[in-house]
C-alpha cells in the first residue's frame, strides 16, 4: 500500500514569547489564523501531537476527532524547557552550540536530534503495516516543526546534521508519500493564501533562523 503522510504545522507564536518546549494552547492571533486556513486534504485517519497546541490546531481546521500520537511530540528540551533562546545562550553558550552542531548531543538532559529522528522515523516506517487493514493510506498529522523535520530527515535518508537546515513554515503542509520504506517529499505548502508572509517558526527558539544568530 502507498502511504501518504500529510504533516501540518501549527500557527507561529510571537517571537518574544517563543520558548523551548512550549506546547501550550494557541494564542488568540494564532487561533484566528488557523481558523482562516484550509481546506484540509482528505484523509482516512487524522493524528495529532499530544499537547494542546496541536489538538487545538486540528479542531480549528475541522479535524476534531484526531487521535493523539505520542511519537509526534516535540523534541524534549530537558532542563531548557520553558526558557528563551537568549536565556540559554547567556547561561550555557557552549552547551547550546554543541546541541546545534552535534545531532547526538543532549546537554540539556532531554532528547538529541538523532533520537528525535529515530522516534519519528520508527512511527513513519510502521504506518504502511498499520494502515493495510483500513485500505486507506492517507494520514493527516498535526505536528510540531521538530517532528516534521525529523520525518523529512528520516524519509529522505538525509544526514542528521541537516535537521536545522529545514525551515518549516507555520500552517503549512509537508507531504511524504511512500511504499516499502522509500519516501518522496512534497515540500511545505501554505494551507491558505496570506500565510506566505507569516514569520513561520522563526520565532521558535530552536528554529534555523533563531539559532543562526546564536
């Protein structure tokens, strides 16, 4: 069976509010942008990362019945959770630099990039068998930028170092289509016009644009 995985990222948070591991609910502006987006492509199954932001995104886009999938959770930032990038850069500059350059490093005590790629990759590779009985290989998945990056890195067999080079825009769809462990990529497409100018996850403390200034 050919599997079509459609990964949808949530609306961006304000840059000055972006923190490591921030998985709280959407703010009012993000909720408005989400409700204005769409329509969603058809799918036989809808999944969502388990935290409020992704459940709210699914509901606002008309997929209220989406099932929580733990494998799609955000990258675990360990003791940096809740901190801004500038706070971590000031307190632990060497540790932050190591984490951003070595995909096997986890100086915060949480999850390394390599571990995140392995987690999401295992979920991705197991979809074909799990969906075989349903007869519909189309999956909508509402997920954080880190999970989208991990899926692309694994699906295209990219080096783990490329993780931070993938810029996942908010309210965009990234599509992986595959069979037998071989995946093709359709890069992020805005769900609706007007989102091309959205700052994306550039405000997120672990986005490529944010980290380039560190």
